[in-house]
C-alpha cells in the first residue's frame, strides 16, 4: 500500500509541472487572459481547476484520516481525498473573477 501511495503522489507532482501552450483563435485577437472574438466581445480564459483538485485532494485526505479513527484509516483517507479533489476543482473553476 505504501508503494502505491508513493507512486500516486509522485505522479500528481508531475502534472502541474507540464506547461500548456496558449493558442490564438483564428477568429479573434488573443491577448493573454482575454481575447476579442469576431463579434467584438471580450472573452476571459477560465481556470481548468487542476490546482484546486490537487490541494483539495491533499486537504481531504488529511481530513478523512483525522475523521476515520478505526483500523488502518485507509478508507477515510481515500474517500476524503476523492471528495476533497472534487470540491477543490469545483471551487477553483467557479471562482468569479473580472478580466482586465
């Protein structure tokens, strides 16, 4: 079990390190976090929620381990990580921010 947990945590550390390229849309002008569409409106780039997913999974795993006090506590840790990841991703993707 320890090797599995170490392998999964090593994998999750490499995901945020992978860079993503910003692609300009062929129908508008791209300017960083915003772009102007062919209809003249300004659109914002939204977060994909990766950081919220990772932070939520870590916090959820710690909370699940603290709540589950019987036995090996693996069930509480795994369920807490899953729920925390979903909540963290949802929160980061739905944060309202203004484009400037």
